[in-house]
C-alpha cells in the first residue's frame, strides 16, 4: 500500500505525513498557530483545486473563514508559488473580483505501473493535467533489470513532458503486492518474479529517492475509478480486477479501505474454487497431480491439480481463475490452440462448446468471489477491470450468475478507464501527497 521510504515523509496508518505538525501530543492540547495556518491554506487549496478559479469572497463563503484570514492564507500560498492570478470576474454588478487558480508548474507528479508484460507511466502537473504518457514492453529477467527499465521509462516520460525527473515532487509506483513493514519488503506479489525480495524496494528507493510512495496496483485502479470513473457517483464500491492476476480495491465512505494489515481486497486468496466447476474431462491420459494435499471445494477445483506452492504464493482464486488458469482449464477441456484467455473467450463467442464451458466456469468463479464481497461489504457498485473483467459480455454473465447467488444485487459495470487505470490512480494519489507536502513546507 502507499509507503514512503523516508522518515521525513513516511505515511502512517492514517495517511498523515509524519513530518507534519501534530495536533495531539501527550493528550489533547491547543492547536499551534502554525498548524492552524497550514490547515487554512490546505482548505483553500482544496477548494480552488475542486472548483477552479475562485475569488476571495468565494473562498470566504465556502470555507467559513473570515476575509482577512482568507487574504492572509492566499498571500502565503501565492508567495510560495502554489496559486496564481487567473484574471478578473466580469459581467456582474459591483467591483470586479480577482480570481485565483492553481499554478500548474508548482510541482509535478510521476505515476508508474509495474506490470508483468508492460510498464506504463505518466507525468501530470499539480493542476491535474497529464503532460505525457508512455508504455514500454517488459524485457527484464531480474529485479535489477526491471528497476532499470522503470527508471528508463520515467526518464523518457519526463522528457516528453518537458521536465527533468529531478523536478518531480512526488513519485507513486503502482505495484503488485503490499508493503510488509516487519520485513521491509513487498509481500503477496503474485506472479511478478522475485518482487518480494528486499532488493526490489532497495533499488526503487535508490532510483527515486525520498519522493517515492508505493501503492498496490489494484488499489490504485480503485482510486482512479473514484477520481475519474464510475466511482465518482457512489461512496461505497469495489473495483474487481480479473486479468493476469486477480485483486480488488475497496472504497468505503468515499475513501480507500486498506485494512489493519493492508490486505483488504486481496481476494486472490479467497478459498474458492468450488467442486464441480471443471469444464469437462481432459482429452487423453489425465496429468499427474501435483504433490501435496488435494484441493477440494473451498480449496480449488480437484481437477485443477495446481501446484500448492503456486496457490500459496498467488492465492487459490488467482491460480485457478486468472488468465493462465483459464488457459489451463481450456487445455484440459481440449480447446484447440494456440491459447490465451482472449482466444478462449473468442472461441466461446464463436460457438465452441468446450470454450464456452471454460468461460462459464470462469463466470461462476468470479461471481462466487463477488458474492462473498457483497455479503461482507454490501457495496452499491461493482466495477470490473482487467483483460478478463472487461471482456465482451463477461459483466452481463457475472451479473446473471450473481442474481442467483447474492442476497442483494449491486450494479455491475465495466471500467471504461483502459490500460492506464493504475497510472491514473497513482497520479491521483501522488497529487494528494504532493499538495500535502507542499502545504506543510509553506507553513
């Protein structure tokens, strides 16, 4: 989850920057003037960011602060280069009012997405305008090479945006897994080779310095959905990613829910699989089962015969229902190759009954997992993302299956944010972190 490597900017569990002044010390105490000024400035910045150009009178009205207090706060943040004059309001009775807007060049945010096959990146200014985007295929075979490729992507996308990487105020990397503070490593990194080794974080910190924060990739996608997608209209929703991996980001009360250990949404580890979901007998001799205990209902389909080590590393649901699990099921069912999850869905749409049975199995697996989410969280909306989650007709099929399983049926929609959804979430998170950092620095 969001993690910053330095003592001066490390995120606490509540998301407060530890370098910021504390409201409470050894019990309740009066807020210091410095803190009050900082909070007032943050409040005005948030109003300007949300509403666009505002006058002093506008800000006094919506914030509840006095006009002198607003004037003082505006002077501070204008002197610090965070806002600028945007002109005057005309066409209304009385004196024309000066309008203030966010100064885009006050800082820049770099968002990066570490994928299994592609790296994605983008740079945005602090007004939220994306200056450049770039994607590169992954060729790295080691942790060191993967970080090197990420740095190259960062340098190239910054160059396209017309800035040096040293000008970046905040970098947020969307990565599989969660940060384990006890071992100081990334954990639950799924199919990303060796990404749970200490070397991964060490090299990222060396490359990106104190401005680095790390966000779980699916949580970042949920943040993007909240900022730009279907999640704008509801306060409680779940973003469910089904692709090369499986995961979920949960937004409750309008805020990302991480849980006590950062694993909220790790549905890859749901002990689902459900006996009877096998699409049919395998052609020819049955493969030998993997060593270890057999998986049954609640522990993976018996006929999947997946490696127990893989299920421990990736989670049972991800092992049997992510893209490679779909391919394994299609091979067993005798669907002709070459096979990918996409070609299996295409074959099913084209009338291949064996492929259709595999797709039906996938629908039941995903619907079963979402049913569990519904019974625990009762979200108003489920957003499906990822290559499988966004496949044509998949959301409709999952909705139909849910109608027979779930006690209530939330709206199920397909994410429209595309392949840059993780990057966009990193930019949203990075913008918030950058503004918090800059505001405390001003005060």
